[in-house]
C-alpha cells in the first residue's frame, strides 16, 4: 500500500465527526493492507512509530524541511518503515548528520500531504 492511502484515510477520519464514518474509512483502509503491512498501518493510523523513539524531534524536522515535494505519491509503507528503522539504528558519532540526511531523503520522496503526515507522526502530533 502507498503511504498516500494512509494519509488520505487519516485526513478523512479527522474531517468527519460521525463515528460510523470514521469506522468505515478505517476499516476500508485496513482491509486493503497486505499481511506484512498491518502492523505498520495500524501503528501509523494510531499516531505511533513501530520503532518507538527514533531520535528525531522538531528541531531536526525543521532542519530537513525540503524546499520541494514529490509531484505524485510513490512511497510504499515498507519504504517508509525501513527508512524509520534505519534512522532508529543510527547512533554514535555523526548520528545527527546521518539522521538529517536519511530523513531529508525520505521527505524529498514524499508529497506535501505525506510530508505533513510524516512530520506529525514523528513528533506525536497525530491523534
């Protein structure tokens, strides 16, 4: 599944007040997830990273804010999850610069809507 599908579902859930509509949007999205995507999708829609704290905060997000965005959605959930896993594994000397580079690469592949979703996801701003 593409990240854009989750972004769209998250937006739909946020924009409706009807509990039944929220459930319908979420269940439709979750049914489209492949078996290997279920944990990622549920975590992302719940506003959590499966990796937990990956060492990225608002200051780093501001530092990597790309000037551009992808014109069309192309990021798969597995790509996003692997990028976050790689960022989480990045420790030690020079890790700040490495995280900035990895996060910048991920954000440069994302559309504007995806960038906003990812930023809120990383700092816990999705609810």
